[in-house]
């Protein structure tokens, strides 16, 4: 089968970028199909660290075609900043990067809309990344105010469109501000058009019909790697709604977000951390609000790549991973950041939940139920050794091997990779 999808099975930040980076050399295309600049990929490459939030990880390999699919929402200044960052580092970016003419465009009013709603009162707040993702997808699905990348290339049309959209947005924001107009931003349609036309000039060479490009690639026998952004528990349909993102982060998003039919997906790799993290609000049954959690946060450098927020940290939740692995159709899992757990006398794995006095093995599809679930833990012995130099399964201490095996057993899937550090070579391949 020509296509593979790498997908996070938790709440994001599972280190998917490293797996994509390891696999990208064997593929012709690396494609993002969902999300926008809310995704943080940290890639250590050639001894240097790159933080990308919008461009596909594949862009570091000029021999691979990197595709921003139609399901992504694009903030042009961010797109250009990331291109400039790579070029400044000596990484060529040219016809190896393309962006869909159907991808929707994020404008500053989307971010302002989000800021107003997120800060107005805590009741409606989700704890978003503030990148305008939700409001842009709202406009896409609502159809009245959405602007696609292809429209940026038609100056007269864009001006006319923004002259229609912006006054609505200004009125909407005045309403959201609910009298607190002191910090309220107003937008000018013509100024915004001029600004975005400047971006469009630079983006033009990258814009194309990416669905057709991928179909042509499939016909020519090319291999495609899909790179999910965010984790499956943040999927707008199957995640912990409403504390989710606004796109389909599960592989179900591949078809709509790229135009490539799902039957081309021959391999789905579920990526998990050896523990769990979450950024933003929402239920998190295995959360650790103690010294153990603080220690994992520090050792794992668990601070958001995009927002810098400390990530919430907890034990590995096998109930959640079984749920997302099933929804994702995962064939295998990769266990990341195992080295972060060195030095704990014992480790816990959540194998079930207690809910209303009952023990449940399944993940509730309803967040309100999840909020009332208490984890049932299995305790395993920890290990004290530094494992970051291990390169074979047999190099790992017996307790670390046991821990990885148990994650695989509980997830019901083979473990194909164990990662013991951020570098490419800090990787144990199991098959
Ligand atoms: P949004 O995607 O900015 O709308 O944020 C919605 C929720 O998804 C918030 O809880 C964010 O913290 C979370 N989120 C969005 N992108 C990521 C990511 O790449 N990693 C982890 N959490 C994310």
C-alpha cells in the first residue's frame, strides 16, 4: 500500500515529528492534513533544533515533497516565517513545498475572536493555543466568511471579499467584547487586503491543487506519509469534546483533509508517550498534581512548543490508548520518551476506570463521564539506569523492557519503536 499515517494516540505532543522524520526518507510526499500553527513539532536535525508549527516535518528533507493539504488552516505570516527560518539555516525550500489552494486562511480577526471568547469568562474557555484555529474552521464550515488560499491570488476578488467579511467581524467582536471595548481591536478591510496581498505574492509559487498532485503521485507509484497534527483525544468528533481542537486529527481526517481515499492507507502508526500529557483544559484521569508529575514535566521538558505553557502530566492511560488505537485503526505503536521515566522506584499504568462504583475497561465517549472516572492502576517496578544510550531492546534494563511490553499488551498492538532520546539515533527498532 502506498500510504502510511503517523498519528498521536493521546492529547498531542507525542513526539510524532521524530517518527515522521525517521520515515520520511522512504517516502516521496509528507502531507499534513489537519490543524494549523497550533501544532508544535520539535525536530533535532543535524545537531540543530527546529521548531515548526505549520510546515510538515518533511520539509527538512528537500528530496521529499512536503504538502500542506486542504484540511489545514494556514496563517500566511507564520508560513513565510518558517520558510525564512529554514532558508536562513541553509535548508533549501522551493518546489519541495506546496500548499493547497483549498486550505483556509487565518486572519488576525480569527485570533482576536478567539482571544475574546477565551478570556470573556472561564465557562466557555477551552484553553486553546490562541492561533485562530477554531474561528477559522468555523468560517470554513459556516461558508459565509471563509477565505481559501487560492483566493489570495485574486487581488480584486480578495478586496471585495474582505470588504464584505471584515465589517461583520468587527460587529461580532464588539458583541463578544460585551462593553469591554478598551482592548478591542478593529480591522480595516483594505489594510488587511494590502497586507495579505503582500504575503500572497511570496506564497504564490507554493500554491497548487494538492489533491491532484497526490493523485498523480499515487498513479505514478509514489509513497505518501501523512503526518497528523494534535492527538486523537483532541479529534473534534471522537476526542474529549468540547476540550478538543477543531479538526479531525484521527486518520479519518486524511481523506477529507488531503483528498486521498482511505483505502490507500496501508500502515497506521500510533505514537504514544511512555506517560501522558495534556495542554489546555479538560478531563485527564491519570493526571499527577504532585512531585512525581513535576519531575516528569522537568525531565521531559514538558512545556508547550507553541505557547510555552507547562503541560499537564500523568501516568500512561491504557484505557484511552486502546480507545484511540481502535478509532485510528493503528497497526502498531511507537513508545516515545521512555528515558524520561528513568529514576522512579515504581511506575503506574492505568488499566481501567472506576465510575459510580463500577470498574470499566472502556473509555467513555462522553467527557462529562470521563471527568468522574478514577484510574485503576497497575504498579510496575521502575529502573534507575540512564537508558538514553540503549540501542537494542536487550540493552534496556529488564524493568524498562517489562514496562514497554506491558504497554503493548494493554494497547493490544505490537510496539515497533522505542525512543530513548530526541536524536534520530536514540531509537530502538523492534521490527
Ligand atoms: P486549538 O487547537 O488552539 O483550538 O486548541 C484546542 C485544544 O487543543 C487546547 O486544549 C490546546 O491546548 C490543544 N492543542 C492544540 N494543538 C495542540 C498540540 O499540537 N499539542 C497539544 N495540544 C494541542
